C-alpha cells in the first residue's frame, strides 16, 4: 500500500511540474507580447521575467530530484513490480 502512495506522490509532483511549465510558457508569452508593443511597461517586464526565472529554477530543481530518485532505484526494480525481475 505504501508503494502506491509513493507512486501517487511522484505522479502528483510531475503534474505540479507540468503546471509550472505551463506558467513558464505564459510568462514568456506575456514578455514577448509586451516587447512587441511600441512602449513597453518596464515593471510588467521585470515582474514577468522574474517569475519566469523563478519558475525555471523550480522546475529544474524538481526534475533533478525526480531523476535522482529514479537513478537510486535498485537495478531494474520499479515500484510497480515490487522487487520482481
């Protein structure tokens, strides 16, 4: 039972990462749209660029944690096969 809750927790973490990537794309789109204007709002650009950078750093850290977890699993074992090879 604990194996399934750990797997569900990992899936939820990946879903959070996916949502954050969506936010990254939205921030980038807002910045591009603002840059296309004749007169840009510097404050908006600064806020969106800061949000973009923070989100990218967070996604990078979370994906690295997921990769570290997967590389630490014993050779060929996954949570779904409970030690069977």
